[in-house]
C-alpha cells in the first residue's frame, strides 16, 4: 500500500533534527526505514512528519574510544558486522547482527534504529543488555546517558522521550578471557527469533567465572537471565553448567503466538542458553 | 514538494516528489522502469531489489526523497549493447524462473553477493539470497544459475 501523507525534513545537523522533532509532537525519526517503512505501508503508523537523520555526520561510524566502543546510531547493520573494531572488542554484536534480516535490509537498517524500535524479538536489544551498553541521547534539553537496564521499558517502548534522538551506544570492552555466542532459533531464513540467547562468558581454570545472558523474545522487553547467571558463577563445565542453564527461563513472561506457545519458548530458552554458554566458553 | 535528483541506469532525472512516494513507485510509475516489480507490503519478498549506490536495497522500503543524489541501477540497466548480462543469461539457461516475478530481484541480489565473493559456494549463495522469495522454482535452479553466472562473470573479467 501507499503510506498516508506526511511532511519530510532532512536536517543538516543534530541540533536542527532535535528542533524539527520538538516543533511537532507527531513527528517521527526516520533512520534506515527498515522497520518504519512496512509500518507506514501497512498504515499502522501515521506520523505527521518524518525527520530523516540518515545523513547526520554526528550519528555515523564505529569508534574505538579506549575503554569502550562507540557505535553511532546510523551505523548500518552491514557496517557493524564488518567493523574491525566491533569484531575485535565486542564480537557478540557482530555475531548477532549477521543474523538480522537479510543482506539488502542490513545495507540500510541501522544499529540505533533496531534499539530505538525496542522490539523484544529483535536481536540487538538482548545483546546490548548483556554487554551493559550505555545509550547516549540528544534533545533540545541536552545530552543524556541511559544504562541498557533502563532503556527497554515495554513492548516497542524505550526510555527515549518524544523529540529525543539516540546518538549512539557505548559498549564497554570486556577485556581478555571472555568468550561470546549468539544462539537464535527461527523457523525460516530471514525470520525473527522465536527465542534468541546472547551469552558472554569469562572462563577461568576449566570453569566459568562469570556469565552474562540476554534473552530475545522472552517477554515484552529483552531480559537478563539473572537466575542462570547466578548459577553460572564459578560453575564447572559439565553438570553444574547444565543445571544453571535450567534456570534460564525463570522470571520471564514470554508470549504465545503463531510461532510458539509460552511453555515452548521457556523450553527453548533453557536449551539455547545451554548451547550459547557452552559455545561462549569454547566447550563443545 | 521536495525536488530530488537521481541517476537511474545511467540517466539523470530531476523530479518533484511527494514525501510518501516509495522509490519503487518512482521507478515504475514516473520513470517507466516497470522491470522492477512489487511483491509485498512487508519488505520480505525482495522482488523490488535494486542497487542503491552500489549496494542491494529493497526499493519498496526506501522513500524516493531518501534516494536524493543517489545512483540507482535496476534490472533494466544491466544489459549492454542489447546483450544480456551474464547473470541474466545464466538464469535463462539454467531455467531459474517459472513465472519470473521474483527474477529481477533475484538477479540483482545475486550480483550483489558476488561483490563480496566472486566464486561463492552453494551455502554462500543461499545465505546471500535470504531476502528473496520465489514462489515457483524451489531455488535449486536459481542457485545453479548464480554459480554459472558467477563463473561467466569471472571469465569476462579474466579475458578482456
Ligand atoms: C523482513 C524483515 C526482517 C527483519 N528481521 C530482523 C531480525 O531477524 N532481527 C532483528 O533484530 N531485526 C530484524 N528486522 C528489523 C531491522 O533490524 C531494522 O533495520 C531495524 O529494526 C530498524 O532500523 P532502521 O534503521 O531501519 O530504523 P527505522 O525503521 O528508520 O526506525 C525504527 C523506529 O525507531 C525510531 N528510530 C530509529 N532511529 C532512531 C534514533 N537514532 N533515535 C530515535 N529514534 C529512532 C524510528 O522513529 C522508528 O520508530 C527485520 C526487518 C524486516 C523488514
Ligand atoms: S516488494 Fe517485497 S520486499 Fe519490496
Ligand atoms: S519464478 Fe515465480 S516467483 Fe520465482
């Protein structure tokens, strides 16, 4: 279908973008458009104005900032998964991004767009949650930093205020000794995760010293598997790890839909967490 | 109405466009490039795939205004001097189409995946075509055609 009419502005600077958003309550940010365009075409969204942030230099690129990597909101999925900095210092993001959609969508869809969209079925929210990223935003009121644990508020709802732009995300570097894996279960190629598990594991002397686990599509927001993480602290590879992973679905509230019932999602969370943790620990 | 400039298949156009006009509709309805079809409303099927500044994109998921200043290549810009592009020929020869609706997008996605890997394995081809759905062929002949097209393009490069 053809989208309903809207105005379009393409500001030259971030400050102008914030102004253009503040001037119209019904305005929406347009990044890569890979989530927004289907919503407009199906007439599920009726913004009065789109503010195209696609050419703002402040939002571009992936930057090595010493103790963290700064990924600009407009870095495309394709750029992120190929970035040397990402592959060296936060490879979990590259692994998960390579599973997002398909090549043509990855050429245009952006890192910031996937996070701002706050779809719990998206792959990157759970990853950024596990890596404890910090969201950097800008509005006419100034800059804010929002920890990942506070960013995802509800289904398709983030802590971004109206007229606030996500500038990028700081991903702390985890240093040596950490292993990573993203395990995604889907029915067909190019599909969203029925459940996805992002695991970061620090290994020491044949056991797991600590683990961080983010779950995709196990509730209205991405969640950390806190109970499994607690069980994995100083767990020996083998039975102890398996038992800890049995807790992966604790305190989650997955939905039932066409693809899976909630109890099947809980089952998947346990199985996929075990796989992801073993792979991240480098254990077959 | 915003005025945009785009180059399509080597020809430069200046157009006044409504912001909501999709790139695929600009191509089809204003510029007569009906070789690029629309197959869905959800960005899933890939029938509308074109090259936008050298990289594959789904032209149903881009606004015409977003393409301002860009270089666009459609299926209709592939042939040279009346001769089909080697990838088009390979699709023809390997019977990689039945109704043909997905073919323009498949050919563009196939050419895109060769930018990365000029000699792709079957698996690389299947991953590279993830965003393109065919309702007819079952993909086997498409994969064969892409291998053949890749080989012929490689030879075209090696023998000047
Ligand atoms: C067929 C298909 C399959 C897909 N499969 C997957 C998948 O398997 N996994 C997955 O994770 N994703 C998937 N996606 C979604 C894809 O990752 C999108 O690229 C992404 O969700 C949105 O990024 P975008 O830049 O295109 O954002 P847009 O579509 O431009 O914007 C999305 C939303 O975020 C807001 N927004 C965007 N950027 C900012 C910003 N910087 N500041 C404030 N607000 C902002 C917009 O206003 C809008 O509400 C799929 C999409 C399609 C069409
Ligand atoms: S028409 Fe289906 S992806 Fe563009
Ligand atoms: S040949 Fe009919 S859809 Fe592919």
